[in-house]
C-alpha cells in the first residue's frame, strides 16, 4: 500500500514540474503573494485528482466521453488560455498589479481547476501513469487505485508548494521592472499554449 502511494507521489511530483500554462500562472501569482500562487497549483492538483478517480473507479463511460469530446475541450481550453494570457500581458502597470493581488483565492482555484479539466492531455497523462506503474483495474483493487491517485495529488501539491514558496521568497530580490517583464513573458507563453490547443482542436 505504501509502495503504491509513494509511486503515485513521485509521478505526481515530476509530472507537475514541466513549465506549462499552469506553471506560468503559478509563478506569476507567486510574485504577488504566496497563497495566490499555491492556490493555482491546488486547482490543478484537484483536477488531476478528478481524472485519477475516474480511472481508479473504472468509470469508462465518463472516460470515453472525455476522450471523444477532446476536440471541444481543446478549443474551449485554447480560447480560455488566449484570453487569460492577453489579460496577464496587459496587466503590467501598478493599478493592474494591485488587481491581480486582490483576486480571490476561490476564483483562482476554480479557474485553474477548469483550465486543467479542459486539457485532455491530463487524462492521457493519468493513463500513462497507470501504464508506468503497472497498474490496471484488474491488478489493483479500487482502494489501491485510490491510494495511487492520492499519492499523485499530494506529489503534485508538494511541487506547487515548493515552486510558489520559492518564487514568493525570491520576489524580494526581484525588481518591479523584472516582474513586469516576466508578466509579459508569462502572458505571451500562455497565449502560445492557447493557440497550440486551438490548432490541435481545429485541425486535429
């Protein structure tokens, strides 16, 4: 049981590490406040948990529906990312920076949760997890699958905590000019991810 949990924890930790749109959001919000950055990661981890539970409980109908609807999920996610990236890019003056600081944690949580759910690659990543650890619905009992999912979610959360805490700690040494520069880079990067999802959704 502990071995299954630790496998899930390691996989969740390392899968969360690559810098994608959620990573850029986490860094950008951590530059204003640690809690905001961590909540961004929490939303992503919870969405990972939803996909993991779907696979762990063998809800094949839901999994099939999500895979079948991946085109619309990619288009919705792409549009959401483009809009979010544009907002971040232009929110570079002091007034906008204060607005970012005042975003309620619940809004950050729900928006990141939705963004992660609209990315079908999350589901495919969990399929890869099951293959990678040798887990199948027939070889693992339901409670073992759920322990695997719990490990993945907590491993992901561990990475988001480390990232948001580190950025929040280092922000005192970063000038406002550099923060503005990173917000531009983050905005453009998120727009690029959005365009990629749109192109994948429209052209396959």
